[in-house]
């Protein structure tokens, strides 16, 4: 399974990337599996607040993930 990961804001500073492809060898994947995989690549993310969107929709940790999904890791937003 290939997933496109997109990083925004301070997450770019942590990963030093705006985008990358993550390959997972599992078939039944939920968002918590992706989060664990990314946090093992970038340990600093474990101590960082961020949200995750799947194909431009906010996801929760039980969201099912399919091959070729686009996963966006989003930093906290401030509004006014």
C-alpha cells in the first residue's frame, strides 16, 4: 500500500519534507497505523500536536485507509 503524506507548517520543520510516499505492507490499515508509522520515522512528532486529514477530510484514528490515499498532517491552527 502506497500513501502520499503531506506535511504543513511546523511539521515541515520536523520532517524536513513537504511530501513523501509511505509504503505499508499491511492491507487492513486504519489511521492509527499510519500515525504510528510516521511517528516511528520522526520521533519528535510524538511530542507535537497535530491533526490528520485523509483525502481532504478530517479523520479519526479508526478511519480506514486505502491504497493511494493522501494523508495530510496539519499543525494546530489559530483563528481570529
